[in-house]
C-alpha cells in the first residue's frame, strides 16, 4: 500500500482496487492456455478479451475522475522529488556520521586528559605526605623562630627522647589529618568538575547518534515510497501502452508470450 505519497499521487484505495481487479480478471481467464497460445473455440467464447481487460483496468484506475496520463505525470514528478530528497538525505547522513565520529573522539580525549590529571593528583598527595614527615623532622633540629634552642637541644635526658618522639608523632598526625580533610574537600570539587567535563561530550555523542538514527529511518521510509512510486509508474505506463494503437495491435501476442513491455 502506498502510504507516503502526496494528495496528487494515486490513492491507496485505487491501487488496491486495481490489484483486486487484476486478480478477478485472471480468474476469468485460462492462463495456461494463454501462455501456450492455444485457446480453443470454447475457451475463446468464455474468456474475457484482452481489450476488455484493459478497459476494465483503466476504468478502475480512472474511477476517481483523473485520467491515467495525468496520474502518470504526477507520479513521475513525485518520484523525481523523492530522488532529489534521497540525494540530499545521503549528504545529511554523511555529515551526521562525521559529527558522530568527532563527538566520540572528543569523549576519548577528555577521558585521557582526566586520567592524566587524576594520576598527577595522586602523585602530589604522596609527595605531600613525605614532605610533612621530612619537615617535622627538620624542625626538631632547627632553632625556633624567636631564637630559642630547638627541642632536641633542650632534651638532655635520653629518657625524654621518647616523649619528644611521641609529641612529634602527634603533631605529624594532626597535620596529616588537616591535609586529608582539605584533600577530601578538594577531591569532591574535582570529582564534580570532572563529571561536568565528561557530561557535555557524552551528550554530544548521544545527540549525534539520535540524528544518525533519525536520518537512517527517514532513508528507509523514502526507499519504500520510491518503490511504491516505481510500481505505480510501471502500472500506468503499461496500461497506456496496451491501450495505444501499437499496443492494441500487439496486445494478444504480448499476453500470450507473457512479455508486455511499456514504452517510456
């Protein structure tokens, strides 16, 4: 059934009626006898003449008040428009696929950049942990900012060394906890920013995929419409050819051989 042709093209009901008429006419004819070219006298009297078949088919097609020639002209114009639309659609689909490839490449580039950034953050955290311990160890040996002796120089009793180490450990842990808290906040902000950086390229990929899918679906519908138009054009050309003077003289021979070739 033709479902996508404009109002100037043949209606689906007309085409269906023609198909049913052809089937009915075939039932009234002895097909095998026609193919053999050996209709008997009895068969000739009961079979419908070829010209009657043509007249009935034409009458069926023109039942809505439009001549076949005009229907054929409009169908050809519609077919030409469909061909032009198909060419334009192919260009759009080609561009859409390029956009999709670019969007996918952008996603990969963003992921690579974020992975490199994450590795650098992890390396910085490890370096900071080591520097904290080194800094605390150094400060035990350096003078205070006000010029007073350092902690190690004040400890003359070896038994006080354990207390100093414990104090240093407490300070180190406190500093580490403060840095970990800062890192947690920073990580949350970074994770949010990284997810935002990923979101836009992914949305571009999804949009490009939808466009390619829509254009591909339009192409399938367009091919179906063109197939229906081609079939309709062939039908109308065949009827016009068989109803013409040249076709009328050769119609019996054409039907008997099964070779009816419309003129274009």
